[in-house]
C-alpha cells in the first residue's frame, strides 16, 4: 500500500514554494509536511478480491484544492512563528 497523498503534497508544495519564492529550513519543511498530512484524512476502498487499494478522497475533484489550502494554512502558521 503506497501513500499517494504524500507524493501529491510534495508535488503541490514544490509548486507553491517556487511560486512564493520561499526556501524553508529542514525543520520548517518537516513541520509544514506534518501539518498538511495530518490535516488530510485518508479513505480507502478495496477491490472485490481485497488485494488492491485506492484512495477514494483523491478521486474527488476538490481534493487537490484541499491539498493547496492545507499547504497555505501550514505556511501561515510557520510565518506567524517567525
């Protein structure tokens, strides 16, 4: 079972950091990733055979927008602490 949410967050985060022209310390990046991933709740389904899994939340059209929202919220928290 692969956590595809993590790779989606990394992709979106690279885009956000490039657009915002931000460079985060390792600690801040870890806090941001933890904040984003903790805010995204996983949901799974299984095939009739029970041997393949799919993240149902990622099929939702608004899921990626939610990922970006979580990233910007986590960035605001980090900025507020500095």
